[in-house]
């Protein structure tokens, strides 16, 4: 299918004996250039897209891995923070009895040790099984408070251990409660309750070293902020982000921010609490490592494409230029061969016609000759002179016909070739003298500009005369009245001489110029045979020369021939044979 | 040497042409025999050997060049003037090789023909 498409699009290149027009070459150039560009650029483009996407994915993966690792580390830190403090409270509740703890001096001493070893503790209180705070150490006046109606009290009574969400409580300050219930062997129970300052979480989170535009915070399972978020509000405000599912393994998902914009959300649940740590990072920031070199890569890609286009177009242009030159040479050679074949065929035809006509012409000639003889021998009679004149006219017509058939035979190029060493200037002088009288009659001046140092050449005098005569005849025909014909000779190079015949006559159009060497092409109407310049062309070529013509309408025409100093081998051989 | 004693044979398949030519030559005092093809021409040569044979190159049957070849073989002294409908290099070359005295192209000039006949008769009798 691709082969068929190629054949259809580029069939203009198939040889058909006709030269290809410049417009078709231009179209072909564009087609080839486009094809080459597509074939070259398509894989490059596909590769670039794949690399672009793969690089982006890798960068995102790497950024997410980093974010996940950082989140995991901080999750562990917070978890450890809470676990240590919960263990401390649990240990104290186990290690001391109710009486010891209900003594506020003992409780204060224990609290001092706790605060010394663990940051974040705000206060410590002992609560009996009825929910009343028996003893309290801390900055608030909470001794005697009744917590029996609060939810956390019920939960710690039920499960024995409780770590609360962050809440305001009686003190109207965000804090978190760790409560441990102790039951003695006799079934008596009490609760040791400690509160933690949640600003400790802020310290841990700020130690993550978040990038600008990023944020990290804790939320509970209802999506309420447990720490202050720089992006989404203060503690205890609802987090506007969608709450991800519980996962104790750190994960990263792409989300769209409430105000628009793409984010990477990493999250992980804390095992001992209802907390979840969330971290958000703008996608753009996460892919900085990819975004920054992206423009460099794009610039390199565009430059590469531009270079490819430039090279493809220049190279295609160069190649097609060579093809075009070759095609033009081929077309020229084809036309020359065609022209030669046409001349050859016409030559054979002319020879046949001449032979067939010459025989009846010979009979007419002899019969008329006999009539003339008889008239000459016989006695005079009234109309004898008139009759002789008629016979002479017939003989004259026969002679004209003979001349025509001989010229046709000349066209057949079967005249003898006689190669001799000659001076072209002499041939020009001899030939010009034949037409000097006619030139005078037409008020045409023949200007001779002959190089006195012109090299002698080996050529055929008779045929050169025919060529020059033809040029001069055409020049005279082109000048209606008053004008000049300039005949010039020169040494073209050491092995060639040149001859030009220029007139300032009517000149020729472009269309005429294209056809003047074609047999039977004439601008002289019925007066011309259309063979003169064809014969001239044939003679010059046979003598190893070149012929050219320049002409402008109403300005004149110049015929130029370049002849070799040494006769070509073919002409010399022909001369020897004849 | 007068034209009256020239022995001329004209051989051409164009009867009108050759008879008229013979008549014109007769008017100039030349008695010519006439043959209309190669065979009868050769027969007439055998009957009496002429000084000059004016021979058309293209004839049906035995053509002029074959007749020329036989004349050269059998009667080397006979001079032949070849007539052609047109000038052909190759024919001229063949004629020269076969030993024709001269060749002329139709239509003929009677004066030119008699001039060449005169030279041919001289050559035949020398």
C-alpha cells in the first residue's frame, strides 16, 4: 500500500521522453522534502513524546517517593511521641496506688519527673471511678471537676486506654488527653489523665522542612484539623481536602485543590490514634526537576527539527537540481536524435521523390529538346519564334524542377563531402560576392569583420558556402529595405573558429526561434521550402560544428556557428569513401 | 573521328525517354541503337560491340550495375556512361569500382552528353 502510494505520488519521475516542467519539479521537490521530513521527524517526534512522558513520570515517581519517605518518618515521630507519653501515663498508673496519687504532693513530684523527661505534658490529674477529679497538678484549677458526663470518660472506662482528638475543653486551649484506667485486684478503679500541648506536633511537622507551597498537618477521622495548617486554616477547622482512606502505609495520590490546581497528597494513618498525617505539595513544585530542563529539551528538539528541515530541503533541492539537469540533458539529446531521425527519414523520402520525378522529367526534357531541335532544323513559319519561346519556357521549367530535385537530394545529405584545408574568410568572401548585387538592390550594406589571423580549418568548402549563403539569404529576407548585415569571424579557441551573420532586420519571436531548425518550418509562406535551415543545421553538425541563433523581434537576428579546426573523424571518413 | 562513325548503344527501360534521346542524337548525326532492358542490351552488344553504352542504372530484370559488370568482363574496351535518376554516393562508388567511364543524372543536357560520349569514344578507341 505504501509502495502504491509512493508510486502514485512520484510517478512524475518515471521517464516518458518528455521533459518535466519547472512547476512539476517544484511540486516534486516539496513532496519529497515533506516525505523525507515526515519519515525523519515522525520517529523523532514519537521518541520525544515517549521520553517526555517517561521523564515526567520518573520525576513524579521520584518526587513522590521522597515525599512518601518524609511523611513516613514524621508519622513515626508523632506516633513515637504519643506512644512514649501514653506508656509513661500507663506506667505511673500501674506503679502507684490510688492513695499515693491522690496526694497532690506525690502527684506533683511525679509530674515534675514526667515533664523533665518528656516534653509536652501540660497537667496531670487523678479521677476516681465516678468521674470526679480527686487530685490535679497543672496550671488550671481543675481539682474537683466532674468528668462523668463526658464522652472520653465513658470510652476510657470501656477500653482502659484513651487518646483523645485535639479539643478545647474547659481551658479553651487546643489540647489532647491521654487517659489510662487502672483496676486493682479488689475491683477498685481510677483513671490517670494527662493533657498534652499539641504545639509539639507543630514542632515535629515544621522539622519536615517543607518546600514553599507545601503543607503538612494532622486530621482526625472526621477530617477536622488537629494541627494548624498554613493552607487550610487553624486547628479544629474542617479540612477542605477529600479525606483519603485509612492506610498505615504512606501513600501519594494526585488531587485537585479546592481552589484549583493539581496537588500531590501524601497520607498515612497513625496506628495508636484516630489521626492521619497529610502532606500536600503542588504538582508543579514536585516536578521542578522535570519542568526546568523541559524548556531546554524543547529548545533542543525544535533546533533539531529546524536543522532537519533545513538539511532536507537543501539536500532535496540539490538532488532534484541534479536530476533536473540530467533530465534536461536527456531531453536535449532526445530532441537532437529525434531531429536527426526526422532529417534522415526526410532525406530518404526526398531521394525517392527525386528519383521518381527525375525519370518523367527526363522524358519531358528530351521530348521538348527534340521539339526544339526540330524547330531549329525546320523551315521558318509564322508562329515559329513564338513556338520556340514556348519550348524554351518548358525547358526552363524542367531546369527549375531539376534544381528542386537536386536541392532535395542535397537535403538527403548525399552530396560528396570534400574535406580540404581552407580559410573560412575566403569562403565568406566568395559567398558574399554572390549576393553583393542583391544586397545593393535592397540598399543593404554588407559589413565584413573578418579576423585576418583566423586559423585555417579542415572542412568542406561547398557545404560551408551553402551554409553562409543560407544565412545571408535569410538576413536579406529579414531586411525589408535599408539595413546592414554584419559578417564576423574569430578564433574561438585553439581548436575552433567562429562565424556569425547578424542582421538588423525584423527578428523572430520566441515561438519561431524554437522551430527554425525544424524541416518544412518556414516564415516565408509559399516562397520558402522550410528546408534551408534544416539543411544548414545538418551540414554544420556533419562538419563537427555547433549552430546557435539569437533574435529579438524588430531588432535583428544573429546566427553563430562554431567549427572545429580539424575535421571530425566521421566527416573525414565520409570524404575518403566518396 | 566524326560523330557519324560512333557506335552508340542506349539501354534504358523508359522507352519514351530513350527513343526521344536516340532521335535527338540522330539529328546530331549519331546513329544509335536502342535497347529497353538489360538482357536485350547485352544481346545487342554481343551482336555488335559498340564504342559506348549509355546505360540506365535502375532497370527491371538485370539492372544497370550488373550489365556494367558483364560488359567489363566480356568487352573491356567498351566505355559505359551510367544514367541515374539521382545522385547517390554509393552508386557512384560502385560505378567507379566496376569501371564506368562516367555517370550522369537525369534530366540530361544533350550537349553535355555528346561531349562525354566524345571523350568515351576516344577512350574506347585508344
